[in-house]
């Protein structure tokens, strides 16, 4: 990319909404019973797509001072989009869109946008320094239906050009948002209208790149003949014109318009099954900009655009379907690919693993998800079980005292005794894990519903599903097959419900263990196609064992988040020694320890021997010892290196 003094690649301006996507496919919107919540709005989608492809992207929009507005801002931050110009409108609500997938050609849309926040955008909302810092400003056609947004878009375009930036125009024509169709016809993509054409054409003289479908070129050019429309557009602008042609790819026109679309610079499409066209155009734009803003050849820009669009049409959702650069490279490197692209397990895994929220160089977790142990302790002390729930709230407070808001900390809590603590943890920045297994079950069984996906579908998306499995590679075939089926079901459920998965593996008592046992267990689980985000393993002081584990993970899933060490109720000094032994293993990211930390305090508190403050202090002190020990071990490795 040229060293032009610009600190930002793209500033997208305009719509930002929440998409509520029907989760049932192949029926009427009236018959859909549940909806997935995603960020939406064309420029917002493009900003996210651009950020995932490695561009520095920002968004200028307005959102409401409401839950949906906060969701949009938080998700943009997670995606790496600059939100300094995502403004809060105290007087209006965030826009909503309800969408469905009826079939491969019909995608019902309802826009809830009357007097919504982003429609109130005005020129005064512009941060002129940010506009000047951008290599390109993206404006969108549909939003130009609002006078204030039109003025803001034109002012941004003028500032960008005056400071050496480019202006990108996504025609993005939605007739319903111009008041040209009934409100329930949001999916209609073309209605001829001279006044709309006149408004859109006012933008043409300031544009450097214009992208649209054939229908969108029709409204922009004022003709339903695509070539004639393009020639009419060319009379008003010297911009690069890119016409999206669906499965045929695209045609780009840097100069005069020929008499056939095929005589332009043609970027061939990719043969994939269309599952959902919504969002594909925004993906196309982000892919094109990845090349165009880096001065790639026009043919390469078209290839990236078509690839991004092909990936997104194969998936549910708009913004969440956008590919990452790692994913794009993998897609383009494939010598052949399945027509039903969403069945490409490796590509889907790369997408999942490269779009997960946050990264963890290390993670220190207070594990207090125990259930049977607390039941036994309460029974021994004749303490009511509701006291266990209260103690877990104290544990969360102890974690916070040590972590002080540091996102490299976390907590494991169950939904039975830890429900109130889980709810309280939702307002804090920590990693949260939650168990799904029935304690001590072997073969593995799940709590609550027999359908594990039905159960975890009710869990918030920021809760990592944790499953403890007593697993040995030399288990009897019938036992192993049952456990493998459960792990496969769980992994599939987690991916479908968009939850991360942590698998805790403990070798069953009484079975032989050597330096290859756990590695062989992980290898067996990976062979099922199960790729958990995290592993939780015993803290063995056995360097060859860790080399084997690391090799298996690297071979099967180099994108794995890492390994956390469990405690097994071992003495503090034993765990500290284990930290020293494993801190130099890169795949080991930290620990998730429970009884070593809480058992003594829990016993004393449940027995009424100490009060809340003393319990919190005791928990904090023991947790702090492990945190300090882990950090000391890691820093020692760094000094040695």
C-alpha cells in the first residue's frame, strides 16, 4: 500500500442496523419461530468485511441509546472497526431489519426504519480530520433518500477528494426505502423512478469507483438496458465502473463503455450453490476494496470481490458471513471446492477460528463450576444448597478483586448453583465457561435436554461450553464409540449455536498412562472432525508428553486457542511446580483451577466459621498465588529466551 500519509483505509458512511435473521429456511416469514441477531446495514457490513480482510476501516453512523445500539458498537469493536464516529442518538431507536430465506431466489425483508437513528445523520456529524485521514470514503445510494444523509455524504466526498482520498459509491438500491413499494416488499430490487435517478446522479461527478448490480446500474443510468445505462453513467463520471453479474462474476470498465458487458475487464464468478444472496454485494465491495486500495491489478480486484461474494452467498447472515484474509487465501488456493460451499468443513473451520472474539496470550481461570462436590460438602456440613449459590457469587467477587478488569482472566460457573453468578458475570469483561456434562459421567452424558443443541441454544453467546470427559485411547470399543458420538454431537451443536467449546480430558483412574496417552486421546478426538477451541488437560510434569500434545494440536488445528491446565485438587506447591514445567510450552496458555483455591474457604464459609469478607479474602489470596506463580513461570521463560 502506498505511503500516502493516510492512517485509515476506509471510512464507510450510512446505514447501521440489527438484522434479525429467520433461522428456519424454506418457509414464509410468517412461519419462522426464531431469529439470529447480527449486525447489518450495507456500509456497516462492508466496514466489517474490509476489516476482516486486513484494511483499517471506520464507520460513520448513528445508533440509538439502546441495547441494539450498544450491540452494534460492541460488535464493531470486536471486529476491529474504528467506532469513534459511531454516534449515539438519544432521541431515536436503532434500526431493525427482519429477514428470511424462502428459497434460492426469494429473501423476504422488513425494514423497521421510520425515524431511526442512522436516518438522522447530518453533515455536522462528520469528523473532518477522520475523513481527511482516509484513503477512501464509501457512500451508499439508499441512504441518499434522506436530505441530511445526502448532505453529509456529499460533504465527506468533497473533503476526501480535497485531501487526496478516493470516493467509492455503492449504488445499493432498495426501492422500499425510497417509498416506491409496499412496506412488505423490502426484497424488491428495482423500480424505475426518474426522481431517484436524478438524485443518485448528483453524486457521480465526485466518484472514483462505482459498484452496482445490473438493476442498480439501471436506476443510476436511467435505462433498463444495462449497456445503455452504463454509457449514460459514463457521460457523467470518469470513475471506474464495476457491474456485478451474480454467478457470472463481474465486468469492470475503467474507460469507455463497450457494446457488450463481456468486453469489459471480466472477473469470472465461482461456481457455488446460492444459499443466501443477502450481504453478498457488501462482501463483493469489501473484497474489491482490499485489492483496489492496495493498487492491485484490476483483474485481481475482481477476483477478490467475486471470491468474497461467493463465500457469503453460501452462508446464513451478512456481516458474520464475511470472510477473513486467512480464509480468502485458503479459498483461492483450493484446486477444487464443493458446490455446496458451506459443507467445506476445513473452510468453515478457518472462518470460525479466525472470526472468534478476542485473543488470549494467556488466560487465568477460577474454576468453580463444581456441582457434585458442593452437594457433598453441603450435605456433610448440613448446609442448605442455596448457600452454595451465594458462595459462587462471592467467588466472582474474589476473581474481580484479583483481575481488576483484565480480560486475561476468566471464571468457570455452572447453571445450577452458579446461575446468579453467571448473570452477574455478564456485565464484566472476563472469559466465561459453563459445564454441560453430568458430573462424573462415563460415558459422557449431558445435563438438561437430551438434545444438547436445544440446551445450549439458551445460553448467551459469550459463554464457552465446557465438557469434561474421562477418556482413554485404549477404552473398550463400545465405550469409546459412545463417547465419540457424544463429543461429535456436542461439537456440532456448539458450531450451530455459535458457542466456543472447551473439552477437558482426564485419563480414567486405574488405566495406564505414559507420555503418549493424552496426545493419542486428542488425536482420536480430532479424527472425529471435532476441533474444540480450547483443551483443558492435567498438569503433567512430563516434557515428552507435552511435546506429543503440542504436535497433535499443531497437526490437526494450528488455529486452536490453546490448552489450560486443570488442578485435580492438587496442593498449591504441586501446581506451581507444574506451571514451571509447562510455561515454556507455547500451546499452554494458562490454567483453570478450582478446588485447590476454593475448598478450604468453602468449607469454612458453609460451616459458618468465616464471613463473606473473609471468604473473599481467602479466595483472592489463593487465586493470586497461582496467578503470580504462572506469571513468574512465563516471565522466566521469556528471560531465558
